[in-house]
C-alpha cells in the first residue's frame, strides 16, 4: 500500500494529464486485476458494486473479493462488515458502500481491519435549491444539473451522463437521497411534464442507491389543481394529494417523499388556514404512508412581528412535540437563525423528544464567501454535531439526539444544501468539493473528525496530480510534509478565518444584501425593509456597546437552552467568547477574558482573519510543485480575491462600528485600506421591483 501511494505521489502515468476538477475525489488510477465473487442477481446496485471494484481495485493483484448478502444483528440500515477481501451486508446498497470504503482505504493508505461500518443516519440527503427554470437559489457553481428552462422535458445523453457521475459521487461517500428542487418550490414541479423528468433522473440515480424526493409547495392543490383551498383538513385537498402521490409512485416506485417549507418567508402553509405545522405535515404523511414515503417538514420559521427571530422555531415547534406522525421528520437548521458563519446550535435539538429531528447544514457557502472564498465547513458541522444539548443528561449531543441514540425514532436523517452546479468542477471553488465530500462522510459517520476528512479528501483529490515530477516531489514523506500537512492545516483553519474577518465574537447576519450576502453590510437597512432582514437588528450597535441581548434581561433566548447552558450563556463572564455578542449587548470597553477591551478584541479578530488568509496564500503558493497547473492557478486566484474580501470586511466593520465606539483602532492592527464612504458607496441598496422580497 505504501509503495502504491509513493507511486501516486511520483505522478503515475494516469495522473499526468490536465485536471479540471470534474473527477472530484474519484480520479482514475491504473487498476490492478481482481476477481469479484458476488451473489447471482440482476440488481443494478450490485452490478455497480462489482464494476467499481473491477475498475478501481488497488489492493493485491489477482485477489478475489467476495460480496455476500447476509442478515447480521450488528448491521444497521445499509451498514456492512469489511475485511480486506470480503464485504458482507444485509442490503445490496450496503455492499456498494462497502466497495467504496474498501477502495477509499486502498487509495488513501488506510488499513482495513475486520470491522463493522454502520451509517449514523438512515437517510443521508442533499437538498438542491434548484428551480425548474434552471437557476439555483444561493448556487454559485453555474445552473442546475437537473433543470433547464429551454427544454425542461427533453432528456439528453449529456444529462444522463452528468446525473450518473453525480450519483456515483454521492454513493461513493454514502449519500443515498436527493431532493431535486428548491424548498421555495414551484408548483410546476408536480405537473406531468416535470414528473416525467423526475422519473428520468430517478432511473439514472437508482443503480447507485440514490432515491429522489421533491420539495412541494403547500398550496399546490390551488395553484396546480385549481381547488379553492389548500386546507390540510379539507377532504378535497387530501384527495388531490392522494391522486398526485399515486401519479408519482406510478412513475417512480421508490420515490422517497416530500420536503416542505411552509408558513415561512412568504411560503404558504397550514397556518394560512388556522391549522398547525403538525396538521399540515401529518396530512402529507398519511398520503405518503401507503407508498412508504416520508415527509421532511422544515422548522425554519420566523415572522417580522417577533422580537427575536432566534426564538421563533422553538416557540412554534416545542408545543407540537409528539403530535407528528412517525413518518415525519422535522428538519432543523444547525443554528437558530440562518446558516451564519458561527451560531450556537439550535435549541430545538434535544428539546423535541418525541419527534424525529434531522439536522440541516448548508454546503453551499451563502454566508461564507460563495464559491470564491475557501472555507472548509467540516469544523463547523463537527462543532454543531458535538455540542452537548444536556437535554437528556450530559452527553446528549446534537449528533446523538438526532441519530436515534438518545430518543426512540422510527427514521433518522441528515440533510445538506448542495453546492453543486453545471460548472466543470461542480462546485465553482475546487475546495468546495471538500465540503460536499465531508458532508456525505459525516452523514455516514457523525463522529468523524475534520482532520480525518481533510486527510482523505486531499489524498483522493490531489495525490499524484503534479503536472511534472520534479525531484522535490519524490516521496510520500515529501508530499506529506510539503503538501498534505500544510494544506490540511489551511483547510482546518479556513472556517475560523472567515468567522474572524466577517462576524467574530458572536456577531451574525451583518452581511451585504446588495451583494447577495457576499461581503460586509452592517449598515444595511433600507427604509421600509423588515427589521429582521437588516443587520442593525442583529448587531444592535449603539453608543453603549454592541450585540443582541438574549439574556433573561433581554429576549431570554438563553432560556430555550437546557441547564447548565442557559446559565452559562446568560452570564458574560462564563459565556464562551465565540457566542458573546450572540447572547449579550456589551459596552465597548467591556473587559474580555484576555484582559483586552471588547473593542480591541474585536479589532484583533478582524485583523487575525486577514492575516490568516494571507498565510493561506503563502501556503498555497508553496504547494505549487505538487498540484496540476490548472487547479493551482484557479485556487490561487480565488485566494487573491478572498484576501481582498477579508480586508474589505475588516475595514468596513471596524470603520462602521467605530462610529459608535469612538475608539482608536489598536496600533497592532493593519490600518484600513478603504474609507467607510467608499465602501458605503459600493453598497447602495438595489431597487427592488416587488417590495421587500427576501434580500
Ligand atoms: C431557500 C435563507 C436564504 C434563502 C433560503 C432560506 C431557506 O433565508 O437566504 O435563500 O431559501 O434561507 O432556508 O428556506
């Protein structure tokens, strides 16, 4: 194995080619002959497993690998038993995941002991915010891979090839489900023409064990069916959904179910008819039950009248605990507001004890620099999954409260909002692929560490990619020391760098809306705009200080956390620095744990973020001999842009907040390159034709 890895690092013949990133972490290597013994079956999934092993085997030459289906109490869902030359599973999908695991171990030089590998969650899903016209909400890597405005219903060979590559990438990291369209759902998706395309997609994804789901608009019976109401308790509405479900299952017999964003950000929902979220979700769950389908009902709800947006989901959903059918999962974003660079975990995790709750993470970098900035997100997800909710005693982490370890639940799931588009390299920024990879692997095993994930991904994605093999790239040890270690370190620090240069110390939601959430906008509050869509609502900066008072003396959002967290967060002396301004409004001269004032600490964090990105640039420049020229150059350019973005964030936020603090920027901090006036001039709100749409 070691020998093989050295070969790859030397630039084995197959690797001496242009790399455009399209192959993801599945770059081809010269295969070694292998014999695969598998159960006689015409199953497409089994055929995929066999083919993958035959085409990509890197183990002992001439080995025989046995795939065996067998019931085993130690195996959960699509888990498998793995040894060097045998994979056993209770399902064919399990054999496929076992095959990918074996190949990954071979390619990354990890040992294979005799072991059981079970997924943490039954469903491991990507949510695509793709619209029927081919656009992608918060997508930064080109148009949708599923939908096209011009010829939505014509399925081309190119479509099928792309969908197959997509399915293979997902299966290789354990993902088994895809929601094909935006949660801000168009009713069109349920029309006959679009359902035909859904069937075509499902047919291509099926051999890789990936099932399809759809986001549905709650008012579809009105908008598509011509009914007068979408009231979930109206028999005509139920009948409409039943007929629609039958139509879908005739086309896609293994259709997974519906994802619903209801009574949220202007989307229709049961509350429009005086009904609850449970009424709405249960109606759809009953409709899908005979077909084995599930409902994923999002808890992302808030309204302009609420004094603290962070509290609303908990307030609406906790009273409904125990009222949902067992084929409903409530889908909860990692934090209580909205995928910010850092949020405390949502207090709904662990608080819903009789309802299946599934975490929703955002892979696409809406608030973390789009497809420009390099931000490896596994540390953020790891932070959330490992947070102890204390809801069922110490150790009731978010991971354990959602994967069935703490509460009895029939189904378990984890969803990630995809960053995939038609760009050749799928994700725009080459390092965005690492987030897709890490999400899938964490959905399979929610205890994996970020450092293991960087190690795997970097080896799979870059080993042997150097365009030439200079003497310096001569050994695995050299590659490890000069590429793997420094670039892994860069990745592991990258999310914290974004936090530092954009929203440190618990600041949140202070991005520019003019630039679609890229870059700073702490001032952004056009007249007439909903307050909870404007940054000043969140940072509350004034002459006295900065931060949102969520203590018991303020909005009391702290009280939604179980003790000892509520008390810990409530006291600025014990509240962790990273959540300080999330929970507290504090004076500019507040004494921090470091001994510095809050103002100085804030300035140092902004400056640190800038310096970190500069260091990322240096690290990447030094990695040049180990990377193909194409990806090296693309990432180098992106880091340049990120460096400018970091400086802009630092200058804009410090100069803006300085208007309130009236304090000098500490001398150790790099002086601003911009003036506040210049930054503001570049961030004038764009006129919006239809009033205050979600910015
Ligand atoms: C799909 C945020 C995003 C919206 C997104 C919404 C959601 O508000 O800005 O684009 O809508 O979250 O998760 O529903």
